[in-house]
């Protein structure tokens, strides 16, 4: 019974929906983590913290994750908002780390920026994929 439910869920979500669900959940957890226990070393984030406080950025991460989770259930072609939300929230984060490194404020900023950009590459790649066509079930063999 459990396997049948898992197959049905996998078939309904598809590959694109699975990526949206997984990344969406992680983005929600990142946002929640920033709300309840902000990272102690915020030198790499000073650029974006001038725009909004960390709690507001945390809410943006949570919103992006929720958009992705909701989009996971949309049919292929109508799930673009989820992929866009997942990728866009990383841009200011990675840019801030890169700027902090370039300005000499955070020597390891380039590492954090590279990690955030690398984590986002699969999102961008999967956004360009089309969902594979479903296989048709073969009719059971009939006896004559």
C-alpha cells in the first residue's frame, strides 16, 4: 500500500515537482533558521542588510519556499513561478557575499557566493526540462 501511494505521489509531482518540493522545503527551513537563530557572522550579508533587516530576508526565503512548494503541484509549464522564486532569492544573497569579498570585508565571501550559486544551478537546469511523457500501461495478456 505504501509503495502504491509513493508511486502515485511521484507520478503526480513528476521530476520538476520533486525538485520544487525539495528545494522549497530547504528554502523554508533556511528562512525559519534565520528567524529563530540568525547566523552569528553576518559580515558577508552587510550589503543586503542595509536594504532590509535579516528577519525580512528570512520571510522572503520562506515566501520563496512556499511559492515553490505550491508550484510543485502545478502542471508543467505552469510551475515557472516556483523556479523563479527559488533562483531569485539567491541572487541578493550571493551578490552580497561577493561584494563583501571584493570590498575586503569578508575574505571567504567568494566561497559563500560560489556555494549559493552552485546550489542554484540544478534549479535553473531543471526549469528548462520538460517532464517526460508518461508510459502507457500495457494491457494484461488475454487468453484465447
